């Protein structure tokens, strides 16, 4: 009975959503909004348009990855907020679980895991770093990069009963977050606008391009990595 | 410059992660800094973050309404930061983050950005509400809040599809009636949880009544106020009051239902949290009349309510079974509760009169009836609690020994706030001015649009 | 002349001073209170009619003012007489009684400030504000009484709030429609109002505040529990004064807004609205009388009698002809004085014996003769037996009813009068007459400080009973100011269309009768005094003295006739528990549910909104 | 062609979502959830959103599952 | 097309909430809803035949799908995982406090 009623309600909800379909464009036939158009053409301040990979330079934003340019530059404030959400929830996990020593599962991790982690871990960390360093050029960026690093930490936890993150992770977390804000404040100091891209943007497609975008993405990578590792670490503690 | 209001608390929070225990003593300075900064800021300033102009980047809008809301919220935070006793040791970081996010919530001129700040606020609120081992209540709040957040996100996206922009001013200018039929529903669901509208306010009693003083003291005052501000901003400035007739009905139902449930509570905090729900419903139905006067009355009432609730919740959470050893605290409690039920001489009376006047002016006779009916019920339980605490039945001597005296700074701040209640009762112009400014900022959406988008 | 607003402020600040003084020394605080209230009485006595003061302005276009009207002055003087005399009584009483004497004294002053404000308000809003202040002050005192008093205080405030919020609703309707709130202007606008419904609504809703406050029928239940459980001396103020605030609002709603001119006549010159109110008064008389007969607690007994007397006042005011209106106003005075006397004498008894149950006492006449005299005169006045002032007002009301031809009401008021003999006799017999209980052998008469106010009240009621001119002067000026034909009287003779009444003659006759009876009592030998237990036990062992006390089931033979009466207290109790269980259901459905429940409600809300929009 | 793939993935996602919701053992639902997350990665790739796809793959499919499993282990395994 | 998929997934998530009594299942339903909404948002910006919004050697001309929803989803995913982590930690504590994760048993224990 309960299931039937639930199904009925769910059906009604789906009907509600379907009834909104006439409002939105058909699948695959969306059109770019003026905002997106401007973001793609890097034309917000009116001197972009007609961008060529590897040639155009000194645009208002130099990231080849448009999504990155939005995430870290045009809507960087959102990202600051997002990092804060993650920071807060990592903090919250710590507060709620409030464990202080490493939980032991009382079972020696098996040999293959231990050895392969030893081999894989540098690769994983390297890959994570690559992902967030090239965030402005290729898909990826600080979030997946940080997550990959956290995955490496998770492997360490799984393979080693004694391993526990030290307080350093807290420092990394705090420092990288502070640096993000400080970069924004530097913009405020330099040009009077919070989070402004005050460095030269360079040529689209180069590694050293688009001003503060890679810097911030690296910071985000560290921060996300530290926070997610923190969550993983808290889940391995007891107290 | 207004970005500093968000950046500075965040920076401090990030910097002090490794030194969590010291941060308690920095809180007053941060709050004071924000307060002074706001007072120094010029009104009618639009801050284009990252230098990207209005419909493209994120803007922070400091107009009449957000300016005065910021003042209110930051004063609350400042007062709370002066009572370090109620801030449990790890929660001071959360306090800072909450401060940043609420400032952001009020300042932001971008719908998606408001979603992000909403999420920060709710995450911080989940953590706050889990104090005193109230895990199940916090979990329920988390589920409800996240689902509401999901709907808010959907609403944001629909309005993006409808207007091609996420900027509130741009949406306000371009949104058409087809989308006005869908977007408000989704946003309403998203905000209803935080604004405590009737069927979605189930988390409130569990969370407010966890026994911690800080949780309700922040959530029922600062957070509620900013949510109500956001509600007004979105539904009145952006949607031009399109959806408000539905909100009106929901608000009235909320009032009746919450007051009825409050009647049988045997826990003071629970009763007060139901009263908080009811007042929120009342506020929403008052502003749903969507005129300058009704908004003034509504925000004036909200200010009175949060002032009273500030005192009530802190005392209710920290006092034992009676006022036997805390007479001054008891006086503050009684003053706040008299204001809550609108006795003359106290602040609540003025807002009640204003609401009645506005309602009658709008040919609205149901709202006054509901208001008066709700107040009668509220009188019953609020005064019952007053009597119970002042004239405790049979207090054993050892219990009397056990009750602690509240420390002087708590008492002082509570008494100051109680004094404010009395002063407002005689001279309401201070609060009225805030309410009028908020109301004028919210209703004048043309000015808002030109302010943000430039003279288009 | 001292402004009234100044007086009110003095009272409000005086409350703080009184609190501090009483903290240091209770008796000095009480003396301070007495001096302040007595001073207020003096100030009020000297007020000129028509004196106006501006206060403040809360709503646009409405200047809140005080204005001295004859009606307000009359009521305020009665109130202050009661309050100041009770304050005098409290000087001694406070040594033993209230748990928080400092707060008690402070709240009495706050309440008095509210009361003074109520009687001199010139507009509806000012009246409301001071009304609530008076309620606030009095509500805070009630829970200092007996065990049930905490519940009583809540019931008191809630009932009061029901009335005053209906009043507020009407006030705002008027404000919204006319933009003014002054009494004179409102009545002028009402006279030009075409809609009958609106007039009905205004008068009824404004009167409802008075109905709630003076314990008229649908809202009468709070009187028993509140008067019965409040601190003993404060019951005197509650019954003698606060209830009269309700009568004042009733008088305003019926006469200041001239109901007879506003609405068409329904029955011999009385509009239907007034007629309904008269019937409410009738029901109150019946309920008050019959329920008073049943009470074993002497304070609750007199509380019910207050219901009945409130009914008398309402009947008198509702008739709205010169003699009826005058009778109603006169009865306000009489009941205020009589109730104060009775409650003070009870307070004295409780002060000495520590109980309010009638069947736990007896024979106190030998120990507390002066208290007995006060009580005796009080009940004579309350029952309306001639030499006291109580008779005059009842006589006037009967007269008015007779001239209007309202015979049913007349019958009911007669029944009420007869009933009042019955119920006032119960405490008389149970408490003061009969055999003295063993545990009360050591009881002494109360000290002169307590006796003086009681005897002053006694003398006052006897004096007005013989020479009612001071009160009648007031009433005539009130009736003149309200455009009602004033009553005729000369010296001690009151004239009506049905005849006249000479109080002096009657007093002389009664005095002669009393002296004869006294002489006979002294000459003839007295009955033998026996122990309480002696007369009933015939060899069996006594387990329970109470069962053998003659005051147990005093009126059992009468009560048996209406044992299964419909109880409004139970009805309201059911209503409250209905609300509570509604709240419980809501709580279970919406606020205590699991995450599933929350999602369910979110879905439901979306579906409802979806359904509404499409 | 692409529509067919999308429908196929969609059906698979729905099935795994239902399995995640209805399965008796918690650990099974985690696996189903992870599967659903992975399938959504394919959808993101099809819809030309590589950034989102990478993030979803690492966060949604990887870390979420890890966190859930760790939590389950912390409360002492699966007890239906 | 994808619209329907995401709607159905939202529906399944809601269904999970309504029918399941285990708190873990609630978190899973929440995640399902989040994922569904993300898919929906991305599909709103999809333009068939156009490329991923990244300038590269292979896509020199700006024929891109809408990048803004992708940026938003990126944010939403991370927020989602943050909330999930918080929820999981609350859940662990709920289990420690009540010894069960079944809603009805928790209510029964809270009533005591």
C-alpha cells in the first residue's frame, strides 16, 4: 500500500516536471544565452571574439577551457563559496565524529594491496597534480585533481594500519584556502575589485596563461585534496 | 569593498583552522570589524566581482534593503560573539563561516550564487544543530535542506533557461509569465524549508530544541532574518510579487498549525521554536500583501520577533527549572515574552498594531483574525511558561543548589536587548526606519534593475 | 491641578520605588503603596470634568488623549476607594502572606496605573493600551496565591485576551473606516452609518471586552478559579475593582455609543442588541446564583456571586432608561464596596485560620466579631436588604424592568436576589456561626490595621444606604453628559414613575427593628453551647469530623435539583483539550516525522502547487 | 544512433537506481549507486561535458562510494 | 530524451525516500536526486552537433555547447559530496546513539 501510494505521488511529480517541458528547449536544440556567448567569446568587456587556439593573446581571460574560465574567473566567487561548503562539511565531519586516534580494523591488509599502493601512490598523486595544473587547458581541474589526491590518501589508509594524517593536512587546508582569499584580496588591493584577474593572461592554450586562473585552480586542488583527505581521515578515526 | 564582509570572516576561518581553540576570542573583533565596515560603506554601491559587469559576472548589491539587513544581521552576530560561553569550542569556526555566508546571502545579486550561499548556510546550520548529540534531528534537517536545495537549484536553472541569465536584476527584467508559473514553485520549495513554512518546517522543533543555546540563537535570529530578506528579494523584487497569493495561504496555515502544536509542548525550547515557526508564517503572510506598507509592517514585526527570540532562546537553553537564582535573567525573559505576545509598552505591540492597520488597509480581514487567534494561543503557552519559571512548583533544595548563576556578560547583553525591546515599545522609529528602508529597497525593483544593470 | 498622565507616570515609576522599598522592608513598602493610592484618590476627586490631555500618537491621524468624563471619574473614584482601602489592609496582611511581597506591591501599582488610564482614555486605542497594562499588572499577581493560581492566571489572561482582541478588531475596523478613534467622534460617525450590520458588529465586539472582564455568561468561568485562587487581599481588588473595568467598557459600548439611538427599538424602546445583552446578563445571574449555592470554598462562592452581580449591572445598563441605567451604575458602586468588604473579611479569616473551606471553620463570631460585622453588612448589601446601599440599586433595577415590562428578566432578577440570600448565608453560618472548632480556639481578631479599612467600607455602605445623594449626584451628571434623562431625587427620596423610596425612613424602621431584636436577644436566656461532636454522636465512634459538620452539604437538598447541570467550565476544558489534541495530531503528522515524511510533504506541496497553477 | 545509446544508458541507470533504492543489503545499493554514477559519466561525455564527467567520475563514482563504504564499515558492517 | 531520464531518476529518488526506512537508503536517494538534477542541468545546455567548450588544436572554432550549466554542475557536484560526507558522519553518530538506522526503531527509542 505504502509503495503504491508512493508510486502514485512519484508519478504526479514526474507529471509536474513533464508539464514544464514546453518551457525548455528540446533536447539538443538549446541555444546559447547571451551570457554563455560572451563567456565563450571572452567578450564580456567588449574586446574579445574570434578566438584562435595558440594565437590569440592578452584576452580578458586566457583559459582555453571555457568551463574553467567560468568556474575560476567569471564566476570565481561561486567557487570560493563551493570550496567553503566543502571546507565546512569537512570541518563538520571532524566536529561530529570527533575521533582522535586511528581506528584499527584488526586485520592485516593483504600483501598485494600494500605493494601495489607503494607503486601506484606516486603515480596517483602525480596524476592528480597534473589534472589540476592543466585545469585551464584540458578537462579536469582542481576538483577532480583534489579528489584523485584524496583517493591516494584513501589507498594509504587502506594499505597501512598505522598510517594517520598529521596536522599538516589542516595547515594545507587552511593555507590554501587563505591564499585563495588573499589572491582575491590582492585584486582588491591592486585594482579595487575582489577576485579580479590582475596578472597578464598570455596566449590561449599555453600552460602559463590566463593570469590567476591556474594559480587558483592549483590552490583549489590542494584545498579540495586536503579537505577530502580530511574527511577520509576522520572516517578512519575513533574516539 | 562589500566583498570584504564575506572575505574577511572566511579568511580568518581558513587561517585559524589549525588553531581552533583560540578563535573564540577573535570573534568579537571580526564581528565588530564587519559592523564598522558596513557603517562606512556607501549605500547604492554595486560591486562587480572580478570586474565582470552585471549580467555576466557575479555582483554584490548594496542597496537600501541589503544595507540595513546587513546591519541587523551583523549586530546579532556581534552580540552573540560577546557571549563566548554558549559557543562550544569547535563551533567558532562555523560561526565565522555562517557570518560570511549570511553576509553573502544578503549581498549577492546572483541567483546561483545565492544557492551556493544558501548551501553554506545550511551546511553550517546542520553542524550547529548536531550539537548536544542531536544527531537524528540534524540528519533530518540535512535531508530536508538538501532536497530543498535541489529544488532551489532546479528553479535557478529554469530561470536561467527562461532569461538567459543568472543575475537577479536581469531575471527581474526579462522573466516572462510562462516561467513565472514554474520557477516560483521550485524556488518556493527551496526557500520554504529555511523560512519554516508549514509542511516543510518539521526540522525546526528538533533542531531548535536540541538544548544548545547557540543553535536557536543564531538560526532563529540571524539566519531567519537573512532568509526572510532573500525571500523578499526573490519573490518581490525578482518575481514582482507574482506568487505571493499562494505564500499568503501557506503563511496563514503555518501560523495556525504551529500555534496549535505549541500548545501542548512540555519543553520550553520546543514551544518557543513553534512560536518561531508561527511568527515566520505570520511574517510571510503579511509581506504577501505586497505593498510598501505591508513590507514595512512585516519586517518591523520580524525585527521585533528576532529581538525577542534572541533573549528567549538563550535564556530558555541556559536556565534550569526556574529563575530562582537568576532574577535579572528572568526579567529579561519576561520582557521578551511580553513583547512576543504584544503587550502594550513592549516592542511587539507596535508591530502588531502596524500589521493590523496594514491588513485592514488592504481590505484583508482574515489575517487580523488569524493573528489575534494565534496571539491568544501564544499568550496561553508563553505566559504559562513565564509563571512556571517564576513560581516554580516544588524545587528541591539540592536542585536549587545545582542551578548555576549565569555569568555577568550574558546577563548584561540579555538585559541590554530587553531594554531595546522596551525602548522600541516607546520609540519604534529605529526599527521602523530599518524596516522602511528594507521595504523601499525591495519594492522598488525598477531602481534595483537600473542600479545593477546600468541605465538600460 | 495635577495632570492624569503625570499621575500614571508616578504610578509606573512608583512601582519600581515600591519594589525597592518593599525589598528593604515590607511594611514600609505597603505604607508607600497606600499613600500613593490615597494621594491618587485625592487627585482624582479634584479633577474637573472635561479636562483634556494629549499623550502620544501611535496611529496616523489619531491623537491619543486623556479626557475626564463624568463616567470615567465615577468609576475611577470607586476603584481608587477600593484599591486604597485594600492597600491599607495589605500593610498588615503583607507581613505573612504573599510569597513575593516586593513584586506584589510593584504590580499593584502598575495595575493601578493601567486602571487610571483606562477610565480617562478618550479613544479606543488608549483604552486598549491601559487595559492591557492593567491586565498585565494584575495577571502577574494572581499566581502568588494558592496552588491552582498558576493555572488560574493563564485562564484569566486568555479570557481577557479573547475579549480585548475582539475589541481591538473592532477598533481597527473603526479606524479603517473612519480614520478616527475618539469616543465622541466614533459615536457621531456611527449615527450616520447606514449599515446596521457594522453597528452591531462594532458594539458587540467592543462590549465583548467588557463581557470577558466582568464575567458575563459565555466568558464567566475564569472568575471562579481566578478569584478563588488569587492572593486573598488581591481577590478584593479583583472582584471589587478589575471586574468593574468590564462594566465600564459595557457602559461605553451601550451608552457612549448611544445604542438606543443607533439601532431600532425591538421591545419597549430597547434595541435587540441590548436585549441580547440583557439576556446574557440574565443567564449570568442564574448561573452565578445557582453555582454560588454549590460552592464549599468561600472565595469561589463569592466569585460566582460576582458573576451574578455583573449580570445585574449589565441588565441595568442594558435597559438604558434613566432609572435602569442609574441602577446599573449604582450597582457598580455597591458591588465594588460589598465585594471588597466580603473578600477582605475572608482575607482576615484566612489570615488567622489558614483555610478557605467553609466546612473547616465555624463559630468564628466569638473570636473575630468585627470581621463578622463587616461580613454581615457586606452580605446584606450584596443580597440587597434595605438599610444598606445594595438595596437601592436593586430596587432601581427592578423598577426599570417593571416600567419596561420585562417580566421574565424581572423574575430572574428576583430569583437571583432570593438565591443570593441562600448563598451568602452559607459562609455566614459555616464560618462565623455554629460551633468553634478545637483548632481555632487560639484564633484572635485581626489587628486594627486590618480592621480599619473593613469598618470604613462598612460605614460607607451604611452611609450611602441612608444618604445616597453623593453617588446619585454623580449618576445624574453622567446621565446628563450622555443625554439620558436623569433620575429624580431629592434628599434621601428617590422618585420613579412607579413610586418613590425614602432611604432615611427605611433606615429608621430597620434600626428600630434591630434595636428591638437586640433587646429581646439580651433579655431572653441563651441556648447552651456544646461541643461540635456532642450533638451528633450517640455512642458511635467518630472517624471523620467533616462529615458531621453541619456546613458539609449545606444546601444538599437544593443542589440535588440540579446536580447534572451543564457545565461551561467543562465545555471550555473540552475546547482546550480539543485544541491540544489537534496540536498533538499536527505535531505527529508534520513535525515529528521521519525524513520520509518530510519528502512526502514536499511532494504533496509541489503537487498542490502544480494543481493550483495548471 | 546517439539516441539509442542514450536510451540504453538511461534504462540501465533507472534499473541501477531502483536496485540502489530497493536492494536488501546496503552494500549492494552502494555498488548500484556507483554504477549509476558511472553511467551518468557516459551521459556527460555524450553531452559534451568532459569537465563534469571527470569530476563526476572521481567524486561521484569514486569518493562518494568510498565514503559510504567507510561509513558502513565504521558502524560495523551490513546488517540488512 | 535525457530530460525524461533525469525526471524518472528524480522520481526514483523520491520513491526511495518515501518507501525506505533505512537512513542509508535516504542518503542514497538524495545522491540519486542530485545526480539526476545534474544530468538535467547538463542536458539543458546540450546542443547537438557542437563540441565540448574547450579551445584546442582540434576545435579551433567556437562551436561549443553551453558552458555555463557545466560550470554550475561542477559546483553542484562538489556541494553534493560535501553534504553527503556530513550526512554520513551524522549517520554514524545516529547509529552510535540509537544502535540502529531504522527510522521506526529510532522513533521508538526516542520516545522512551
